[in-house]
């Protein structure tokens, strides 16, 4: 038998080891899935030429293990992307000033509490606008750009602060609740060189969504009796007059009313109203209220009964909204005059963070599919032809992914059930493989065609790369298939599980 030279054997071993190492480094594992960057908060500028978005990235060091978000800006025409915030702390929720010259955002860079910051697009450092004791939760620019309204929870008491410092961190659930209040802040400093927020709401309720009137004189806001999760059913909508602080109730039926959105002329407010009585497997309608009172106008029910209001068209003739449809996302336009719902875009992809710019001309959103991670996209309201703007994971070598397809089957009673089946990497037809049944909660959740290599609850790409098939079923009770289907398992969970 012919013997190989020693050097040839060593060279072969080195090649095999290098090949094995390369294969291991390009295979999916939970660590790689954590490294996938996530895009959020896409916001198109008022002139439709630029877009803001955030990129969340895992930071893992011996001293730190967390996700940190930073703000990026892209030019829509030439796709030039630049990072505009930096540091060890996150910067989130960027929003354009009405003239497009400034950006306001929240950051926890001081004392780990979310504060408001202001950044000029002409250059320079971000300037802090607030120094709060609890944390800013959400904010909106006034139409004239001279002030910002924001929500903030009540601060901790001195005793609670002392307990935190002493590590006496036990808590009684749903006690010492902190109500969220509405504040307004002038961008221009006062004579003393300060900006002092003015509290607008003092009544004992928790403020949620809100929207400025086009003339900047009022704010419509939703509120619940407390921040407890089960109290969402108590949501009502009121209107606040900025100069006087007077609050007038607009909608306070036994149904839950939220997401108030002013029409461009300021004469109407679109509100999402739940069924009556409200329930967790909820269904809602869009109603339009006249700001001067009177009975609201109810509109046609949407396919899934869970519309997420995006905003009005510039001419006030349409209201845009989105909701789940099967395993994808559907965007619709509600024709206010004709009371007719039209599909704006049919897609098997999943759209998140859908935002209509201030001029009502462009959508910004994050788009993802089972085999492509989420990125920032824009689309004109006139034709909705999505244009990809970012490629935040371009520097990562994405390993092979298992193929995902939508499958449907008939239940024992003839009802059709749908799910997502992900095959193992390299699967051949007829091959027998182990199957993982992935069950969602919610209680009215839905599995959609999101990127399987992302930071989901389960590392789907890792399972598929290890030879497993994964079935994500959307049984009775799931969203995306209409109200009747979503309520089909009420008081019948065990039976519904056995029937699929």
C-alpha cells in the first residue's frame, strides 16, 4: 500500500479542520440568531425624501448583555444610510419636526430613564429637552413645531426610591399604581434658560394614545381607569384644550374607545371602537366623531375586525389602516364618503411599524418574510410599490434556511385550519424527519410569515438547521381569519385543540 507523505497528511487534516470550523461558523445557532439586527420605528420625512428608523443590535461583553438601539437616516432616492445617534445607551422612537429640520427622540442615556432629546439635521450634538424622574413613554410634535406633548408615568415616592436603593425590591402586584399623565413642553427656553413641562391632565386616569388637532389648539387622547392590563376595556376618549386645560369627554360608552386621529381639516376624529361589551378576543370598528359633538358615524367591518388606524389621506377622503390577514399583513383604505373598504396592498409578507408621514403622501414600514430579515421600506400612497431602503444585516453571512410554506387542512367539522410548515435545511421530498409542533398564545395570537432567523421566542432557523421540521398552526382562536374564527374556541379550548 502506498503511504502518503507526512506533510500531505498534515495538510489534509488542516483542510478538514478548517472546513469543519467554517461549516460550524455558518450554521444557525441561538447565538447567531441573537446577532440578527432588528429594524423598527420607520418614519418618512414630511417632504417624502428621507426616512428615519432604528437598528437594535445585541451588545454582549463581560459587563453587559443587552440590546441597544440607535437611530439611522436614509435618503430615499439614492438609498444612502447614515447612523445619526451613538453611544452605549439606546436612542429610540425618532420623529420629524413639521418642517423636517429637527428630530426628537427618546433615550435612556441619563440615569437609565427615558428622556426627550432634540437633534438638528444641520449638525451638532443632541440636546436634552427633559430631565424627568420616571420616564417619557410617547410624544408628538405640535403642528407648528413649537412644542411637544408627551406622556409620562407618575414618579416613585421617596419611600419607593429608598427601597430601590436598599434593594428592597419586592412588589405587591397592582398596588401603588403609577398613572400616565399628559404634558406639554415648549421647545423655546424661558427667560431663565429652562424648559419646564406643564402637566395637562390631573384627573385619576391613565392616558394612552393621543393626537394634536391640526390647528394645535386641542389634543384628543384615550384614557383608562388604571394602567392594569385588564382595564383596557374601560378606555374612553376626551378632548383637551391646550390653553385652559379644560377636558371634554368625546366618547365614553361601555365599549372601549382608543386611537383617536384627527382629520386634516380638524372637524372629525377617527376612533377605534371595540364591540360591546369588550372582550379579549376583541373585534372593533372605525367610527368618526364630529369634534363639535353628535352621534358618530360607524363604518363597514374590516376582514379581521382588528383595524390599526394609520392616518387620514391628505384630502380627508380616506382612512388608512392595517391588520393581520392569514399569515401576512394587509393594508386597507376606508373610503369615508362611500363607506367602502378597499385593499391597498395584498402581500404574503409581514409589515410592521406602518407609519404615514405628516403630508399623507408616503408610508414607512418594516417588511420581512420567512427567509429575509426585516428592513426599512417606503411606498407612495398612490401606488404602494414598496422600495427597500435599508439592508442592516448585509454584513452578516446568512446561512441556509429551511423553506417555509403555508399549508391548510380540514378539521373534523370541515372548518379549514392554516399553518406555517418549515422544512429542515436540505430536505428531500419523501424524507422522514422529526417534527416540532410550535403552539402560540395570545390568547388570540397568530403565527405570521416573519423571518425564522430572527429573535423569536423559539430559534426556528436553528431547529431547521439541525434536521427538524416545525409546524406553527393557527387553530381556532387565532387572529387573521375573522372574528368568528377568533372566537371559535371560547369556553372550548380543549375541544378546539383536539379538533385541529
